[in-house]
C-alpha cells in the first residue's frame, strides 16, 4: 500500500508543524519557505496542500504585510492519518478505483469493503501525536497483527 504523493506531502507538512511538541513546546506558526525547506515539498504543491489543510481545519493561514504563515490548529496532534487522507484525497476508500460493475467486484464486494473498513479503523487510530511518539521511541510498537505484518514485511521474514 502506498499513499498518494499529496497525502505523503501533507503528512510531512503537518509533522514539521507538530515537531515542537516533541520537546513539550507550543506549536508555532511557520512560513511557506520554512515548510518547503524542512519537508522537500515543492512550493506550488505546498501552497495547494496548505490550502486544503486549512480548509479542513488542520492549520490556519495568516497573511500580514505580504507574508503568509501557517498556524497549527490546537487539535492538530489529535488528527489521524485517516483524517489527513480524507482532507487531501477527498475520500479514503482503498477500492474506489474498481469498476463496481465488474463481476469480480460483484462477487467480492463485501469482502473488499471489509478490508477497507479494517484499514480505515487502523488508520483512524494513528494520530499525529502517535507518529511523534513513535519517532521519539525510534520504533513502531507492535500492538496488533496489522502492524506486526507491516514491520516484518515480505523481505524481513
């Protein structure tokens, strides 16, 4: 499974904005140049994504004297990976690209919907704070079979 590029970039942007929480500091505003430098997100894409993230209530945009800064909302650390996917991609249905009229979807549609629900449930448990905590601990804790499988991966068995 791979996130779309925009979702990957949005997560990077939000993590950079949330980083002060690692040192128990207050979240602070960042200008676009700093966001781009710290995340390696191209400027035009960062502008568009910051707009989406602002519209979705993750951050707010502030313009003063010709300068634009972005300020994390107070609940940023509680936002989940699923929230980010929904904000950036507009939906989180893993199987949205399938032709629903196809025989295979008719046959396995319920099972695929169940897979989507299970993945959505897991992604809804992982918050920005969770990612910061994992970084601080330098490992991903094994709390369920889904993440255990992810950690092992096919090449690490």
